[in-house]
C-alpha cells in the first residue's frame, strides 16, 4: 500500500513537471519579480489612471525633461515622494508592461517610470481616488494607462481666511463670489460679465477641501459646454481685480456680487477698507504715497517687519493703518505689500517688509519734509528701497 502511494505521488509530480516544462521539455522557471512594486489602474474623478501598490494616485512631473533623470529632489521630493522599487516593477490589470521601467536616483534608489516618465505620489492625497495633486503649479498630472498625461483640470474648492471671515476660495487661493442675478444652478454671466467675473471651471467633479461641504458642491453646464462649479446651487466666480489671496475687492460690487460662507449662504456685509499705496511724483522722484497723495516714509530702526515707533514717535510719525489687506496702485508690486500688527492690535501697512508712516510736518501732497530726519527716516521708491 505504501509503495502504491509513493508511485502515485511520483506520477503526479511528473505530470506537474511536464505542465511547467517549456519548449523542448525544459522546465520554465517562474519569473523573478523580487520586491518590485505593482502599478495598477485605479478609478478616480479623472477616470482610470495609474496608481501605486497602496492604491494612491501616481503623477508625472512636466519638468522631468532629461531622459533617465528625475528633477524632483529635496523639498520637492518631500511633497512629491517618488515611487520606489527594489526589483523590476510589475504591471497590474490595464497597465502596459512594456511601458514600465526604472531610473536610478542620486541616492541610488530605483524609481519607477512609465513611458519614460518618473512616477510620484502627492503628499496631500490621503486615500485611493484622491487626485489633489492634479495640475498643481501647472506641471503635475495624473497618468493615463496609455502613458500620456491627463491634463484635465479639477477644481478644488477651499476655505480662505479673509477680513470677512472664512469664505470659499478657488484652487489658486483667490476669493470666490456668487452673482445674485443667477438662477439656481444656472449662470447668467457671459461675455463682458464673464471677462470681469471669470467662472470657476472644472473638467471633472470638483473636490471639497477641509471645511467645504461636498454635499453642496456641484456643477452647471455653461452655454459653451464648459462646466462651472456651483455651491448650494450658486455658480461661483472670481473677480478680475482680486490679485492675491485675501483680496475682497469684488464684495458688494453693484449690490449683486458677494462672497460665500461655508454654509452655502452669501455674506452681504461690506468688506473692511484696505489702505491703498500708490506712486507719487515729488522733488525726490517717484516714491510711495498714500491714497490721499501724502508721502510715506520708512524708519531705519524698524526690523523684522515690526514697528518700533510708538508713543511720542507715533505722534510725529503716524503709521499708515488699514482694516484689510492693502491695495497696490499702478506700477507697484502687490506682493511686496503686507501688514504688521501693532501693540494696540491695529494693522500697519508694510512694503517690502518695512512699516510705512506719514510725517506730521508734511501738510500737502508732494511734501517730503520728513526726508532724512535724524538720519533714520526716508521716503521709499517702488522697489521698496529707502531713497537717501
């Protein structure tokens, strides 16, 4: 009985060996994939795109232009971790194995490529299906199974802090507005209106970031076939004169344009007034002036963006105060404008990091009587430099 069982086992093993044998009867070894990662196709709002073994979306970097090399290191690689493998990468269903490859990074690790493009994750994607890295800075894109980049735009609606509180903002951080003349889920803003109030467009279902209700977020189709994002049935728009995050210049325009709160209701109270800094012509050349055309000065003893001028100093050199983000006149760099909080909690306008002041001894536009007082007070040019 024992010999019969052994014989049967031997016959079974022999049959299995024949099944595994390749042409000519030589046994074919199973392919050795080592610890290679598997690239698959995953479902996302942008369709089927490449995903890593953890199911998270993979991206390509448009600035990777040198064959066989990655241009993403240091801080870039922290935000965009490369897909690393310790063996030949494997193709999951829907992935073309012929397009998979690897490159060697500067630290010696092997990064997976597809159609010659290195693959990366986006640190802000938290779960399978997330595509929050799509179109970031216009250079990061998800990858189609055929190896092409998917350049569809997907709107990410976020909350931004403004002088009116937390309001809806677009992917670029600029304030979003609702038009009270719109019908529910239908835009009435076209042509010249749309030039001044660009609609927030998307090529796929928009994403709701933290604090934004995904239930209230949807789209409406415009007459040209593009999809505009809506919130609580209200089409969303930018205002052409808003330049930096926090700007509220569109608030209350003509009594029909308003920012939108996270609960889906418009906020109709006026926006706080932001001081305006302009360029004025004086005997000292073109320098910074306030909206009332009076000359502005900087104090050489101020440092680190903070004011050191208080009490008697502030009586002689009144600070330029603002209730909201200051605005830049023509010819000024709006990115150099900022604010610093004074001891009393009020906001003082800064330019190029330096707090701005008036001089009590100036009585009319064009006066520059405060220039070089005590060798520490100077007018300021458009570059943000003291004029000495």
